[in-house]
C-alpha cells in the first residue's frame, strides 16, 4: 500500500504535492491531502483524477483520505 500527497489550490487546481509536505492548509489557499492505503500499481495521476471527481473537496479526517473512500 502506498500513500500520496495531493494539493488542491483555492482556484480548483488539483496536482501532486511534494512527498514531504505536511497535510493540511498552507499559508495560501491551498490544502494538502494525504491519500492513504493506495493499492500497488495505482498511479498518482489516477489518485488525482479521483480527487478531482470530488470537486476538489473530498471528505477527510485531519486532511487524510482513504483511497477506498474515493472509489466508493
């Protein structure tokens, strides 16, 4: 299982974040989410596409999102 850091900018841009970034809001309007329990073989691009489907506002607990909740 893998974990990916995804950033969602205030204007709606969803992209990968630096792997060492801390999850949570940044000093700007960007929020960093950690997507956990990503199965092996699933790319960061696939995870970003799932976050985009939430409208950039995924349900989370402390800015951590389970991959299973994105695919449900």
